[in-house]
């Protein structure tokens, strides 16, 4: 069974035009690093920072598998897209892709 996550070291540069990924630092919403603490909550994701309206490169070739969303108990909703191939599956949030289905390279 494939889980929708992958180690951060496996990511290529996600934000087009940047030389490396920048993980969101700590702010009033918590920290962006994997396994960082937000009260009693353990953050099981990595928050990468890209420029607004910037181009996002796919971290691996695969297929877009539709829109995804996640809602926090505080009422915040995060929308994004699922990307998968035979090995990896990730959910990328807080983006507005041009399309939600089909192959990407």
C-alpha cells in the first residue's frame, strides 16, 4: 500500500526559479518543518514557501489524481491536488493548478 508522503530529501526543487526549497519558518501558525510541534499537534508535512503566483515544478513524473482538501478543527480549509506514480504519492496544498487530472513530467 502506497502512502501519500515521501521523505523531504527526495524532493527536487519545487519552486521554479529557485535553487533550493525553503521550508516555512515558525510563525503564529506554528512551524513548517516535518515533525514540528504546534501545541499537542505533530506536523506530518513539510511547508515549502514559493512566490505568490509562481510556477511549481512537479517533484516527480506521474499523474494528477484530482483535487484534495483538508479542514482543520479551527475551520481553516486547505485545497490542493494529489500527485502520484507507481512509487510515490503526495498531496500538494495551497496551490491553484491549471488542471487537476492528467500526466505531468
